[in-house]
C-alpha cells in the first residue's frame, strides 16, 4: 500500500519536474535561436549598407568622369610644369623661389588648394576606413 502511494506521488512529481526541465531547455534553445537570427539580420543589413554605399560611390565616380571636361587635364598640366622646368638649365632657381614663396602663404590657402585638387580627382578620404 505504501509503495503504491509513494510511486503515485513520485510519479506525478517526477513528471512535473521533467516537464519543467524540458520547458526550460526549450526556452533556452529558443533564446539562442533568436540571438542567432538577430546576428544574421545584423550582418545582412551591414552587407546591404556596404553594397549600397559602393553603388553610390560608383555612380558618383561615373558622373565625375562625365562632367570632368578640361579641368583634370589642366590640373595635370599645372602640376607637371615645375617637374618639367627643373630639367631646363637656368630655370631651377625660379622653381625653388616659387616653392619658397608658396611656403609663405597662409595654411588655409594651401589646404584649400589641396582640397580642390583632391576633389578634382575624386579622392574621398573621409569614405575610407583607416
């Protein structure tokens, strides 16, 4: 008789313990799956943003090429003049004096010139990851 009572009590108790344990494991697995789904969604969004950004960069570069006109060629010519003149005897002093004069210009002017040349050639430093 006692055996029957104890087995019925333990049977009911052990089933409830097993149910709680199984439910706990199911919830833990569900949490892990949600975490993985979140990570996958994050990586997909990151990839999509990078792809869209590259597309915009490509379109910007093509538009820049279409609208370049003579400005790129003019910049190359202006930048090449000192390099060519330095090889002509007697003109080196003028090149040296010219660069010395440029050193006396304000910093903001030199930065402006650098930025104009950078923009002309489409160099977008701020978009690059260091």
